[in-house]
C-alpha cells in the first residue's frame, strides 16, 4: 500500500514518462520526414550497357544484311560488269532518275530517260560515263555515279554427288580441287574418275573439260586441275 506522502512522487514520475514518450515520438517523426538521399549516382548500370571499354570491344557486332556486305573487294575502274550483277545508278538531285537495276541476260539495263544501255563488258566508271552522256540530252549537267551492289556474275556452280552442291562466289582463283573441298567433298557413290567442267566459249558453244580426281591426287596429269571461270558448271556424276 502506498502512503499519502507517495502521491506527489508518483505524479512526478508519470509526468516524466509522458515527456519522454513525447520526445521519442517527435524524433521519429523528424526522421521520417527528412528528404531521402540522392541515389542516382549509386544506381546500378544497365546490364545491357558495357561497363568498361574492354567489355564493349569484346561484344561482337551482328552480321550486316545490307547488299554492300555481299560485295567482294572490287574497284570501279577495273571490275568488269557481268550478267546478273546488280547496279546502283545515282543521279545527283534527280531521285526519279536514280535506280537499282539488274543486268539482264542480254547484257542490258534500262534507265529512265535513257532507255536501254549496254552494261556487260564495261567497268562501272565506263558505264557511268555513258549514262552521263545519254542524260546530257535531257538533264543539265548530270552528275552520275554507278556502283556494284551485288556481284552475281563472278560465281560457279557445282552439282551432282557432293555434300554441298550449289553456287559459289568466284572472287579469288579457285581450282577444281578447291571447288570440291568447298562443296564438302564427295558423297559415297561419286564417280571420281568421271568429273567434268561445262564451260561456255566466246562463240556460244559449250565445251566439256574432263577431270580424273584419282589421277590428280596421285600427282598425275596435274594439268587437269584447271582454274574455274565465271559461269563454269562442275559436274560430279
């Protein structure tokens, strides 16, 4: 039991408790209302962005699908345009006259205001000069640029009993042995002694050039291992 003299002390004790609780509540409110620290600089980097220059160099670029990526290293002053090539003819400030055209089997291309003009057998620069001359009749001081955007004339075809038949680019010297290797080698029942090349001559006829694989790999009659020309067809029966 508390005595009557203890009552003032109890009231003072309770008052102290109330004051302490109030102070704690104010401190908590002040902490909650304080502005949040700026975390922008500490934000983690996007995982899709390389963190260092070395990582950026190590990331491979996707392969290009543009026509230019299919064009071998050629020079406009010495490359000879052939059938199947695709040419880009640009006339400066004349968008309607600028066209991308294929070289037809007859060796011709067709351009606005020019009509048909022969492209086969010319370099891009020679064709550029001819198109410029033709346009001078209808356009004041035409500035023409001719570029090869797809090389299709420099290729050969290998068909028959090989693992990967089809057309192959001929942008470097390739012999019959090279072509067989490119095509993945022979199938099981290939007649390796009766291989031949079909080649069209300048007068339009077709000649047949024999190739005996068994002899050549033994070092015999190596003259058979000729270099292939554009439009040759290598047949492995």
